[in-house]
C-alpha cells in the first residue's frame, strides 16, 4: 500500500491469481478500514495544508515524473496486466497500457492549456456595477474506485485528471487486479516528488470494506467510480449522506445497428471482435441488430466468423481473447448462457472452453433470433456472448437500440454515411462508432446515458468532473 508517502505492507495479505492458469502470482497487502481512514486523513491534510492544489507548475513537473517512471516500467506493467487480468498481450500495445501512457500527456499538458480563470465583464444589479471572475479549482479529496477489466487504464484515467486538477486521492483497485495500482503507488513513492499524502493506494481482498469507508467518510469530497451499475447505485446512495460529488462509469448493453444497405461481407466478419478480452468491456457492442429482410444472409456470415474465431493464452500475441477474470465470473456468464438457451437460438459455443486444464474459460457464444426483451438482450453478461436481434426498419432498429436501461455506447454501419449519422443521432447513448469510425481518444469524452452512469471520463468534460467552480464578484 501507499499511505501518507510510505510504502506499507499491511497486517495481512490476499492472493493475486492469474485467471489463465489459476496460479497465485503474488501476495498483496490487505487494506483494512483503519488503513483507509489513515489514507483519507493523509489525503485531507495534503489537500488542506500543502500548496499541491494551487501550485500548477509543481504539479505538472510531478506528473511528468510519474509519466516517465511509468514509461520506464512499461514492460513490467505489461507482464503484470497480462498476468493478473488475463488481458491479451496484444491489447497492452494499445488500450490496456501503451496508449494509456501516451494519453496521460494530454492531461499533463492540459494543466497549461486549461482556462482556469475567466472574466465575465460588468453586470449591473440593483444599481450596483460589478465585475465577475470565475475560477476553477480542485474539488478536494477524491476517492478513486476501479474495476478489474482494464485496471491500469482505469487507474490512470482517474488519477491523471484528478491530480492534474489539483486534488489529492485515495485509489482503491479491484481485489482481482491490485498490482496495476500498487505499482503506481511504488513509482510515486520512489520516483516522483509528489508530496506525502497526495496519492494513497489501498488495495483490499474484500471488495467492499475499503470502498464503504471512502464513500461514507465526510473528509472525502468526490467519488469517482467505475464498475457495475448495482455498486454504482449503492455508492450514489451512500455518498448522498455527505453530498459528495459523484462520478459514475457503469455498465452497458450497447447495440450495433447494421443498416440494410451495409456491405455485409465487409462489415460482419469482424463480429467476433466483441469477444475481445473475453467480452469484459463495458462499451462492447454485445447486441447486434440485423435487418429482417437480410437476416439469414447476415447471421450466416456472423456464425461462420464465430466458428473461425480463435482464442487462448493471453501471453500469445495472436489472440484477442483470454479467460474470464475469476471462477465466480465464469459461473455468472455460464448461467446467463443457460438462460439464453431457454430464450433464443444458440448458434455457436454455449459452454466452458474445455480444452484448457486450468483457468476460467468460456467459449465465444452466438445467439440468434433474440427478442429485444429477452434477458440476454437486456442484462450485461460481461462475457464473450453476442445476441443478434432482427429488426423491421430504421425506426424499429432505433427503438430496439434504445430499449435498454443502459446507454453507454453503440455503432451504426450502412452504405450511406448520412443515413448512418441520422440513425446514430436518434440512439440515446454516450458514444457511437459510425461506419467504422473510432470515438476513443484522450480528448473524447466517454460515459453513459441512463443507468450507464453520471458524468464523463476523458476530454475536457472528464477533467471538469474533478473541478469546482468559484465565482468572485468585484467592484467595477
Ligand atoms: P464492481 O462494481 O463489482 O466493482 C468495481 C469496484 O468497486 C471494485 O474496486 C470493487 O472492489 C468496488 N466495490 C465493490 N463494492 C463496493 C462498495 N460497496 N463500495 C465501494 N466500492 C465497492 O465491478 P467489477 O465486477 O469489478 O467490474 C465490472 C463492471 O464494471 C461491469 O459492470 C462493467 O460494465 C463496469 N465497467 C464500466 C466501465 C465504464 O467506463 N463505464 C469501464 C469498465 C468496467
């Protein structure tokens, strides 16, 4: 753990398990309620009693040191995220690691570029003339709570803007992937001038114990959470007691709409890409909407692509899919697949992948003839499972895409860009890929409508989640 500038071991430990091999790869400090409280006290003191929140030049230098340290440690980080998350190594060359380190520069440079202060000019009110000056300043102590699927990426996606904005932080990683946080803690302590208490890292084998302290403690000003919608709702309720600022990135059940003028032979063979990282991505489009007029032709291409899709050892760069994170998660996904078999037509897969002696594997699974109200069309499965739903016309496709309590992401693909944009404009979701365009970038705001979350990560919108606004009235 990193608490108040010191690397501490903790009274006991919990096991970090490789989900591909079930081997115990290390022991990790098991943070307690008392550790969480000490960390909060340190973050509070660092915010209130140092000039971290006001000295932008110093902050920028410290974040550059952290960036450079992460860059030097890149290969250790790579092997750790593959080992603890079962993440295919191929993904670490992009979103699981390399692009995260590059993208961190965007937040660091924003410290200079951001408009921290603006003049509103003179306003007359009851005969008195006043100038107004609007200042942006850090919220205070931020609790950063992250899940296991993209652990390094999500830790940095929160830490970089939180620190660039001038907050102090307590980072609590998921029990399944503690290393992607503890290594950041070690590098901060050993290789940066970040003052004691500014960043604290408190892993815990108990998923909720440390998080409950962070979301209830009155000394914490902001909770930034990525995880399941169920835990997000709980956190919002719990944080309401002290009216913390709450920022939530939650689940998704995003839809790809394939329009009837799309080139199926070009678009549909990539359908198994939803199995990337075994489908453990919140923004993955796990519903595919095919026009009923071309359904048989489309589903045949998708099924053939699923049959051909290969997966395996995450250290092998030829695979985009490894295991699920844990035995518990595998049981959950298999139960959802059994539910799917009751509801729709199983076309490919449908069970555990039995060719591996060890590890938490599930076959890439394809369901056809799915009804928009089926459980497998409504619930986030978080496994390599695609539900294909036939639709009648564009209005019907939009209605089905919006028939979800989630609204995180989606895709529209068709022969005419204008028509695809027109359909995308009617889908109520935070991000959309149109005709293969990618929305992901450090300056692209990312987040959800409805129960996919509150607020945005990345971009100016994401940075401003970590800021308060202060308006000064001045004599004119
Ligand atoms: P989870 O909600 O179970 O856990 C997320 C984090 O919250 C973990 O660190 C966990 O220990 C902690 N936590 C659990 N109970 C808590 C409590 N009572 N108080 C405070 N913290 C608590 O999610 P998960 O299973 O780790 O991750 C998968 C989920 O994350 C999926 O639903 C996925 O869609 C979502 N996710 C969303 C995004 C996004 O950006 N929208 C990104 C990645 C994952």
